[in-house]
């Protein structure tokens, strides 16, 4: 899947009324930034892209210590 494909799919979710070309114009740079710099992207954007890719995010904790509540 290319960035353009991913952007088209994102557009279908966010703004189904947009044509694929308009979705690329509107969301292209945001999707590219989410892929290239996910740490600077809103979680919701990354979550939607992960869902489009039928993927999952896994967090591994390397250091476990008790946290008082």
C-alpha cells in the first residue's frame, strides 16, 4: 500500500464525500507526517491509520516496577 492509497482510505473514513484526488490534497501531508513522525502526530490519526492497515500497536514494557496508587 502506498501513501496515496493510505490517504485515499483515510479520506473515505474522515470525509466520504470527497473524491480520492481531493482526499489526497486534503490529507496527504498529514498522512505522510503520521508515517514519518508518528511521535508528533495525534494518537487518533495514528489509530485510524493502524486500523486501515489492519495492524495493531504493541507496547512492551522493559522495566516493571510497582506504581503506588
